[in-house]
C-alpha cells in the first residue's frame, strides 16, 4: 500500500518522553530551528535525519509522521 505523509508527530513523541526540542537538538547537534521546521511542517525530514531522531527519541520512523493511505489517482498536499 502506498502512503502519503501527513503532519509531523515529533512534538507528540517528545512530549510522551518528557524531552524538549532543545534537548533533542543538543543530542543530535542540530539547531533547534531545524527541528521546529519539521514540527511545523515547513520541511520534511530526510530519511537519515528521521532515523537519527527516532533512535534518539525511542520510537520508530513510522511514528514521526501521520501516514495517510494514498488513494489511487489522487495526490494530497501536506500543509
């Protein structure tokens, strides 16, 4: 089955683990603004970044975004 990415769920994963954006940014040597861009759906995480974030936060890569089943022939726009 094909999926489209919905909104980023990183903020929810951080809250579940009691972790701040700043703590995650520090652990991965990223700027907090970069994480904010992902959380606010301004940028999509590259796969390598998503793997690093998921490993650090303690979740699977699939848990970082809403996964929306794609309907054949219909494209969805993520905002």
